[in-house]
């Protein structure tokens, strides 16, 4: 089976899952976080080298304070766990990147993710990208500003700007061959609008905490059956 080198996933449906269990909506994020760990194991099993997960959008900052604070505490717990020596990321030599406007996150979380990135920067077995405070349009704007500043300083010739130049100024420079969205919604929600231009998309009705290994395999099989045309 032909498997993608890079998969990205929009983790949608956590809150609706919690409501089904008669819990407060934000409790669903805890179930979703546990599923992400399983997801890495599945990617490793199928030798998928890079994984990008959409954890927190810029729009999520508008969520009710109680839910937002709960999310931040969950991120604190999960990311601090990644720093432990017995963490799977060290055992499996996984490079961890964080993409987004990270300066908007609480300072202690910024410090933790910087430490994770620094400790794993030389790992080369697998890569996991956590999209935090992320928006695709905003990433394009930020890249445009960087290019404009380079042109102004004279370090970049405006006539040399091309797709490769633009990609080099993005936070996430690799493009996923496959993007999966759970939760039943069929829209891209400002996720990887540059990198995902020619990605294969799969939309699933299942909510993210319900996503199981057989669903993952089914997505890989569908990807394998598709012919990627790249507009040709």
C-alpha cells in the first residue's frame, strides 16, 4: 500500500463527544488528547514520517474563558509529559515542532514548547508538528511580511520570489499528501491553505475521540486508491 510521508489532521468533534456523555463540552478535549498519542503509534507502525495536528486555532481564543483555561491546563499537562525522559518522543527520536503565533500563548506554555523544540531538534526518525494559535491566512500574511522586510533590507531580490521562496518563509515548510478532518464538517477551516493546495482531503463523520485504528487504515487505503493529478 502506498502511504503518505506526511499526514495532517483536523481534530474536530471533541466538544460534541463530551455532550454525548453528558459532560461539560470542554471535557471532550481530554479524550481527544489521549487519541493523539494513539495516532502517533499508528503513524509509526505505517512508517509515516511526519504528522501535523491542528490543536488550537486563532479563532479558539474566542471560546468561553472556562473552556480556554481548561484547554491551556490540558496543554500544560500534555507538553510537560513530553519532556519526561521516558516519553515516547525520546524513545522514538521524534522531532517536535510548534507552528502558529506562539507569542499569543501563556508565557509558561511558551517556555515549555521552546524547551521541547530545543531538546528534540536533532531527532530525525519522525516529526510531529503541533499547530497552536494557528491560522493559515495568518501564516501567509506573516510570510509576506518577512519577505517584504527582506526586500526592504536588500537581502532578497524581488525578482527572485517564487513558490520556493515563499515556502521557505512559512513556519511549516513541508506539505501533507493527506489531510483528514473528523467531526462531519466539510470545510478546510483556515488550515494549511498554502501547504494543502494539492493535498488529498478525507472528511469523516466520526468525532475525533471516536477515531480508531480501523478508521486510520481506511483513510490510508482510500489515499492509496486515489490518483494524484496536481491539476494536470
